[in-house]
C-alpha cells in the first residue's frame, strides 16, 4: 500500500508549512492527484486519517481533486483525452502527441486557524 508513504509525505509537507507559518491547527489539506498517478483516493484518505492523529493536522479534512489524463498534439495543438490508449490525435491524425496532465500529485493548498 504505497498510499501510506504518500500520506506520510503529504503530512510532512503540511506540518512543515504549519511550523513555518506558526499555525496551531490545520483544518483542510487539498491535494491534486492525476488520474494516471496510480493513487487510490480512498486508500490515501484512510492512510492520512490514520497518521494525522496527535498532530496539528489531527482535525484536518483531506480533500482530493482528481486531474484528468490529457495530452497535447504537437501538430495541431489540440487537447486530447488520454484516459484511454490514444495512438494518434483524434483531430488531425498525427502521432506527435504527449501527456500534459494526469500524472501529477501535489498539495494544492492548506487551510488553517
């Protein structure tokens, strides 16, 4: 379950930021996770809730926004839905495409009192 190690990393980031900004209580942690990041949101939430106890983030809500898998065609500059295997641009037929979103995993923002 790699979600536990991801949750530990997220919590470390949150607690470092809380210390840096002299925050006593974190109320919300918003993360953005790409559809292709290989993270199960419910497992991440479970893991985060498990390890946050006894910290400044003990009452924090973990809010997960999933980013879609998208790509861009270098020929026509069209945006492509990459949620399924795509070998060529559906707009122009070019094979010169690349992923531009869907693999990210980061803390978007933190709310605190």
